[in-house]
């Protein structure tokens, strides 16, 4: 298996980093470490999470209120978005289109 993180998901991670780093120095780095650890766990657990919005698996982060939306295409796990769970479901659905 291979994990591919799309540029839009990478930007979500950068935005989350800036948000948390503005709250406390070092918290942004902890955010990235935690989310990348969660994403790496998809190598073992990819495809077991609930399906949302019709065709995306959603894995909740263990330490932050974020969800990782991904698809499994053969041997590739494609991370499409890393979204704040506090945002509206309408925003999340529109963002995944």
C-alpha cells in the first residue's frame, strides 16, 4: 500500500498548523506530528472507517477535532482532505466535491 496526500489536503494541514501555532508555540508542530501519525495508520487500517458523503472514508484524528477524508483505489490510499470537524457539514460536503 502507498499513501498519496493531495495538494488540497496538504494545504489543510498547513492551515491547521498555522491555526494551532498561533495559539501556542510548538502546538502547530504537535498538530502536524499527530495528523501525520493518524494518516500513516491508514497503511494498516485503511478502508475500515465509516463512509461519508457517499464515497469517502472518514477517519477521526485521535488528538485534534479533525477528520481525514480518503479513498482506497487499489493499492493507493488517496487523502483528499483534512477538515476541522467544527465546520459545518455543508462546508465539508462542498469541499469534497
